[in-house]
C-alpha cells in the first residue's frame, strides 16, 4: 500500500488558517466530507473528537495524526493538512503542531490497520519528507511532497 | 546498567497509535534509554512514529532493551504496560 492509495489531491490542503485544535479538526472534517459527500462533516468531526478525548494524537515534532472510525466507510481514507501557523494540540512533547495527517478507517476494521499506520509513520518519520511538506507552496506541491 | 527482556504483544490491536503514545509517555518518565527490537527493525521508545513503524501486532515478540541507571525500573514498568495492562485495553 502507498500513500496515494488512501490520499487524494483534493484531500491535501496546504497552509490552512487554523487557530485552534477544534478548528483544524473541523477543517479536516469538511475536506473529507467534500471528498465523500455521503459522510456528514459532523459525523467525521465526532469520530475525531471521540479519539482525541482518549488522548491527543499529537505525536511530537509538530506532527499530529488525528484519526477516527466511521460507520459506512468502505475503505481507509486520509487527509493531509498543514496550517500556516502552529496550533496547540496537547502533543506528547507539548510542542504546537502544523502538520496534520488524518486517517479514517471503516468501523469494525480495526485490525489490519497497523500496516497502514506503519506505512504512514515511515513517511512522517523521514526528515526530508517533513522538510518538503513544510516548504510546500500550494496543495499540488504538498501532495507531491508526501507521495514522492 | 543494561537489561533486556523479550515480551509478547498481547492486546488485540497491537502497538497502534494510542498504545505507542502510552509507551513513549511512560519511557519519558525514566532516564534510561529504551529501545524496542522486533526482527530486523528497531525503534527508540522516545518515538511514536518509530514504534508504529515496528508494526507490532498481537502475538509478535519484541525485545525491550533498557540502558541507564534506572534501566531495571524502566523495563519493569514497560513490561507491566505491555503484558499486564495490555495498554489499558479490554482485549
């Protein structure tokens, strides 16, 4: 599996204006709902909020991986958002976040999800990829940064 | 001091994001340097991304290597989280 199997260019948004954790999660929900119109933004948002309640998905170094399980979703779908300013996200290292890689998995398909996670982690753990993500100007460059 | 122990991942979901985060948070409370090894892959217990890259699913064996003056305590705490508490998950 590759990033482009789960992430499409229309779910890749560079330098969004998000001033809070909640606002960023709302933007992600809207982006994914635009991509999959059968999913209401409120349903997507509540799946993300439900997960954040169990502990922040801010995994350090300015990166967060908000995720949720969604009933009725047919396959794993992802969104990549960067914010123009960093956002407080209760991250594990207490640093604010500017890279958000959101992942949505079908309800009841929790197993077999580790492989997807490992693939995404491999990308986000690569310093050059992160450098390209942070220096991307525009959605197309951002998509290229994560998929190349 | 350097200690190591091989543990089996027992929780159903394996070392997913939340489990990895709990492990990093716990490891951060010790001075010891903790490394997890699974097959030919290894990751620092300081890195959520590194741990997720191990792809440790239920039943996998991971060797926890702990180095430092509180290596024993760190290893014990991590063993408790992985094996006894199964990352505070029900299954």
